């Protein structure tokens, strides 16, 4: 997901030049993932019907990291 507005998430990040600071981000996953065996093993307390959210930390710009996940 390309974006021209890098300052929207971090005023220190620039296009093609992340600031190298730690960014925390969250992504909502498709609830179909909750039916996978590996998901159930890793998340034994997951309550069916609740959203599935992945939280991560990266030195990359959050939009770039999202693109990495999707690709």
C-alpha cells in the first residue's frame, strides 16, 4: 500500500528512509484465521467471534511494514 503521506504516522520518517525508531502497530486480521490449527495452538484463550488482531513492533514505517505483511 504505497503512501505519499509518511508524516501522518511518524513525523521523523521520510519516503525510502525510515527513522529507525521503534513503531508499534496493530493490524486486524480476517477472522477466518481463527479456524487454523496453528492459530488455535498459539492463542488458546481466543474467544470465537472476537476480532483477530496482530500487534507488532518495527523500525520500518508502519505503512511499509503493513505492505510487507500483505506481500
